């Protein structure tokens, strides 16, 4: 019988529109912003020249001349695309070079490069465990780790964020699982806090679990050579699977796993997101290799980043914003409710600063925030400019008296804040569900 595949107002089109409308009403709709210019500390966003304060290009490497030069050379030599899966027709020399240097950097026998960090986590987790196994995952892990866990079919046990005691409780209750896999980020992407890696590593050994650590936001930032928090804490021997990306401090694209030769050989055979996808363009791979050398050879970039972070943090504290203790390069400024957060983002934009608002489902309901991340390439004057914009935000949030940016306090004490930010009505009633 013929069927009508075209949607009409009662079919899928209505479902799409209704869902989008509900998102918009909840203040959760996302949109793409028009970005122009090189990836530097200043960019043009929706036609405005703004200071970029929310980039993962922490060290300013994405626009670096040496990196661009390396990419250009590879482009001339190898062309645009890898033209196939690395296992079939695409394993070019730049991959081998990058994997050699990466393994040396991470202090492991071998490394394997994937096409993105997302694919690395999805493919690695689902290759390492299956139905008879148990995963132990931090409550705030990145979506790519969660998706890999779901795809694996293993039983998923979620422990409270950064809570080693809760992890142990769960490990002790699942001793009969065939294989156990612990998943955690080292620097959490939206909170900037650090996993208790020593305790987690101890528990992994005690309960015979495989330990996989996502160093997406730690690579290039932590450790004497910038290899990550695992290096900084001297835990290389205890972490079985060191995962990371080239897409943050290294300013490029791609993900990787570093570990034993057996682990890498196993993933090459079993990680479907490695096998069934085209390899990265060689120019991107060459850019990552050049970026890796910069991280190793220019520790002054890390020093500049920490300098800028301290200036920004102490300036925000002086303005009355309540900040979490110094932990990493990511400074979350929690505003709680999505509409307030997006209004704050707009106010900052009007004052020349781009600090993206982060809302559910990226972060838990009620914890929307501005995720601030200065760069090594900002100047002291740039940070001062940013602080002048935050002073205006502080005044708008709390018209009478500067104080915490935390939502409950602000909501209780400043009805005027919502109006100043251009929002009508109270904000408690609009809290994220
Ligand atoms: N892990 C973490 C912790 C991340 O923050 C991200 C990116 N947001 C990824 C993995 C995925 O990396 P990519 O962007 O390279 O796919």
C-alpha cells in the first residue's frame, strides 16, 4: 500500500515545531552565532568586535604561525582529505609521526589518533566493555563518555561527582562483573574542578578495574611538560587508558588514546569509530604535531595563562562575584537560571566581551552558568577590559549591593536584576526544570 512520506501539519512537522517551541519557551533554544576572524583573543561575533573569554583555545595555539605553516606544507604534500579509513586507504605518514610524538609526550608505549574526541570516547568505551561488564562513571562526565557507555551495553553505575567513597561503595557492590571500567575526566569541562585521581587510581587497583581518564581539558595545561593532570600527579603507571583531544589547548581537531601497545592494537581492531570512519585530513594532523611541539617547548604559554587567570579571578572577587577556589583554567560563574544566564551573556556582549552561557542539558538543571576561560594570549589590558564589562554585569544583577552571583541569593535579594537584564517577571518561577 502506498504511504505518504511527506510530513503535514499533523505529522512530523508539527512534532518538530512543538518541540522547538517548548525549548524556546524554556529559554533553552540554542543558536549558531556568526563568527569572523582568526581564532585569536579578539573576534567578530554577530558583527561586534569582542574579547573572546570562553574559548578552548587556552594557549592561543589555533592561530599560531608555526602551526599554520605545518598545515600548509602538509596540504601541499598530501592534499585535502585522507580519502578513506586509515585501515583501508588512508594511513599517511603524518599520523604515524603524531602517534610517535604523542606516546612519548604521554609516557606510554603507543597511541592511537581518532577523528574527534567524541569518537574516541564512544569507540574506546564501547570496545573495552560489553553486556557482562560494569561501568563506573562520574556523574558529571562528558556526553561522549556517557554515549560510549550506553552503546557498550554494560551496566552503568553513576557515582556522585568527584566522590571516591561513593565510587568505592559501587565497586564493592559489583565484584562479580566480568570486567569493570572506571570513567572520569581529570579537569571537568563545565566546572573546571579536578577529579580525585589518586583515590580513583587506588580504587581501580584495589577492585581490579580498568581506569580510563579523559584529559581533554588538562592536556597542554597541567604537568611539567603540559602532558596533563596524570603527569602532574605522577600517575602514568596507574592509568590504563589516557584519553585526550587536540581540539582544546592544541587548537586543532582529533582525539586520541595513549596506553600500552596491547591496548592500542586492541582498539585498532575493535573501536568501531576508528575503523568505520575517514581519517583526519593530513593538514589537521600536521597542525596537531606542530601544536604538540609548542606545548612541550613553550612553557611560558602556560605561565601566561595562569597569570591571566589570577588577574581575572581576583578582579571578579573584588567586584563581589563569588568564585570557586582556584583549580584550573576554567572559571564557572553560576547564575542558575537559563534566561538570566543568557541575558547576562547578552549584556557582556554589548560591553565587548563574549562569555557563552551554558545551559541544560549540557549542565544539570538550575546550574546554568557563564563558562569563563581566558587565554594565554590575552594581555593584562584585555583582562582589565573584561573586568569593566563584569562590573556592569554585577551592577545589573544586583542593583543595590554587589554580592554573590549565585542564583538563590541574587533571586531573593534583587527583583530589579531581572528587569535590568531586560527580562520581565520573577526568575524563581522560570528555573530550569
Ligand atoms: N571530552 C571532553 C571532556 C570534552 O569536553 C569534549 C569536547 N567538548 C570531548 C571529550 C569531545 O572532544 P571533541 O570536541 O574533540 O570531539
